[in-house]
C-alpha cells in the first residue's frame, strides 16, 4: 500500500507542474482563481470568458514547457463567463 504522505508529495509535485490550461488546443489560461492541494487532490478553478470561446471540447493541463500533463475531451457550452472547477486526484491502485 502506498503511504498517504507519498501520495501527498505526488499531488504537490503535480500542482507545481501545472502552469496553464489549454482549451480547444489553442486557447491558454494561466491565471487561476484557486490552485491548491488538499489531501492528495489538486484543485483548480479558472474563468473561461464567453467573449473568447463559445464552447470547450478539449481541456488540457500543461506544464511551463508546454508539455501535456492531462488531456480530456469535454463539452462545455460557454454562454456567459464560466467558472470551471477541476480536480486531479492522486491515489494508489
């Protein structure tokens, strides 16, 4: 069994690596309202401006060197400025 303290270290590392969110492959968000780690969960909160996007179909977490850390296909209609909360959970198998 993986120790909780080690999972916490991995969550902290993951949080440090996330520098931005890329939407639809070409729209970057690097300002987070919340970016923190709580009990092996990385919590992100950010704003998607309706003036810039009408929907989101791909969501990527990227490092400062633009390396993809995580990628998800989604469908988020953006009819007004939209606040997204995203969680990355670190857990042992």
